């Protein structure tokens, strides 16, 4: 359920996090095997998305920033 609730946040942040993680790993540890970098970048993307969900998305939703106003008939 956690990844389902955080899916939009994961969608928003996974690409830049994966790119940054890959560049960092290649700069810091160029001999690191590729599968380790791929697994680490996926884990970092998921963790960043869940973090973004709890720190940004959920507080904004709870504050009512994205509620629709009732239509006046």
C-alpha cells in the first residue's frame, strides 16, 4: 500500500534521482559493477519518492491545497 500511495511522488522524482545516483557512483567508485549501481539507483529512486510523498505531497493534500470547490448550480 505504501508504494501505491506514493506512486505519483515516485513517478515525479525517480528519474532525476536515478540519473544523479548513477553519476555519483561512476565518479566516486568507477569500478563498481553495473548491477550494483542499477539496484542502488532503483532503491534510491523509490526511497526518494516515498520521502517526497511523506514530506511534500501528503502535507499539501491534508492542508486542502488540491480540493475542488463545489460547483454553484
